[in-house]
C-alpha cells in the first residue's frame, strides 16, 4: 500500500536532512582533525628548530632547557640520536628513553633530509607526530627527534563526533516532526477540498469547493475542480431537460395511440389475429406510457419539483386500490395476490403512494412463477407504518441488492426474464425519500424477495 503524501514528504525531509548532516559531519570531523594536526605540525616544527639551535650551540643542558620551555609537559618528547640510533640525550615523556625515529626516516635524516612522520609508541600504540632533522654538535652528526602526542587531537575529534552522533538523531527527529507539521499544514486545504468533494453528489452539483485564501497551486486546483463541477452541472441539467422535454413530447402521441387502439378494439370487424395484435400493441403503449410517467417523475425529482399533496391515507385502502387493476395481470400469469396486515394510516400523497405500490406489486407479479403468490402486508412498528410486498420468485443475488434501487439498474442474473426499464424501484425510493421514509429489500436466491416501504407514523 502506498504511503500518504504527508508521510512521503516527511520521509523525504528526514532522508534529505540525514544526507546533509552526514556529509556536513564528515566534513567537519575531517577538517577539525586536519586543522588540529596542522597545529601540532607547526608546533613540532617550531620547537624542533629552537631545540636544534640550542643543542648545536650549548649542548645537552641547553637542549633540556629549551625543550622544557617549548614543549608541552606530559605529552611530548625530544631526543638526540647517534648514527647508530642510540639515545644520546632525551627529554620529556618516558618514551624518550627509547629511540622514537623509524629506521627509514632516521636514515633519511642522517643524509640531511628533514622529515615529519606519524609514529605509534608505547603499550597503547599512542599516536605521535614526530619531526626528524639533522643536527651537528662539535663536528659530529646527530639526529634530533621532537615528538608531540596526538592524544588531545583524537580526544577533541572524538568529543565532536559524539556530540554529532547525539545531536544528529535529535535534529532528524525534530525535522521529521517539523516536516510532518508543515506537510499537514500545507495539505489541510487539500483535506478540506477532499471532504467537500465527497459531499457533492449528483443531487448537489450546485455546491462548490471553498477557495483557499492563498492564490497558489492548491487554489488553482480548487478553481479547476469548481470549473469541472460547473461543466458537470450544466451537462446534467441539459440531460434532465432533454429527458423531461422528450417525456412531455411523448405523452400526447402515446395517449392518442392508446385512444385509437381502444376505439379499434371496440369494432366487430376485427379478426381474432388482428385483435390479438392490437391488444399486444396496446400493452406496449401502456408500458411506454408508464416509462414516460416514470421519466417525468424522476425529472421532477432532479429539478426539486416533486410536489406532494399530502392527506390522511389508510394503507389498507391504498393497497387494495393499487392491487385491483393488477389482478387481471396476476390472473393471466396464474399468480395469486394476497392482501393482509394491520389497520394503519399516515399522511402521504395518495397519487405518489399509489405509484410506488403499483411498481412494487407489478414487479412482484412479473417475477413470480405460475402458481406462485404475491403477498402485500401493511404493518406498523417503531414509530413507522409500512407495506411489504413479498414474492416467491428467483430472488436477488447479494451483490445486486445494494444497487437494486439505482436508476436503470437490472439484476440480470436474478431477473433476466424481465423487460422493465430499471426505473420502477428508483421511483419507489424517490417517493419514499420525499415522504421522509425509506425502502429496502430482503431476498434469498431461489426463495423470493420482499420489498418494503416505510413512512413516518402519524397519530390521530
């Protein structure tokens, strides 16, 4: 799973700072070591020059006096070596009693070269910076060795390194927290825009995302999203107008066709085959009329113009009124319609409630096999009154139940025999929502379905 951008920014802050800290720390440690060793080199070089002059002029006593003056106590040594590397005279550290000079550097010094070398001395292999230079006393060649310990250099570098190791993680942690805070602060407008965008649905396209005060990239994103919502709203409105206009235009010719078919069916001159064709055509015209009415209802819902003329409605009477015209359809399919339930009433729009019940009952008849039964029951409980229409049809698969009330949705595997438009159940949901109620379905594949509509209960 990909990390959120806030975490990624924080990680990048920390990684970048870690690289900078490591590079800077390495440079500081190396530069500090080089500077301190350079200081030691200069001290050793200057001290060796003074000691060499004193020894050449005054001998061993002046060698010790000058060494005591120019060399730090306890961390340095000086010695004069004979050509056979024997210590002729020494000063300082106990290590001065043994030859300090490496053989190769000693040989070069005897030949007249001045050398600066690093040597390790003592049981702890302490590092010393040593200067070897030739010196002459009373015509005899000697080699002067002046050495100073690098211990204080190593201790200083070690102390700085420890401080960097302690301060580095603390700086990284502070940077990570600061980076997280900065990323969060920078992305807060995006979070607000995301929350607002989640709330904008197809029925709330008039809403817009609030523009942040800063005119930056995020502000440009908000403006772009609002422009997209403008285009979507315009497109949806044009689609709704098209559907509404088309439905309005179709109602008149469909009504005329229905009237002409009814008149034609009254004639005695029709043959049985012709009468069957006209009756089939009238059924299709009726189906198209219902689809047009459903489209007009949805268009009014989308435009916020689904007006409700509420009055007190007895649900048992509403059930009987919706089931009565559908009984011939049920008889033709050999399906029984059973009405049952408690006596209950509520305030509702009788016409819209009739439309929803008709859709429920007709849907149940359509998908009930011959010899089956459709049960329509009125009930009241928990502050609601409602109607449940149950059938023993093929049922609805679980993955289709969450979409069964969506517009133009048809659960093909469960109801492949149907020829509906996918609008009836959507109409039922919109009517229930307009009344402050709800709809739902309970179904088991192979054992039928039960569609329920619940409305708020009113008291006498």
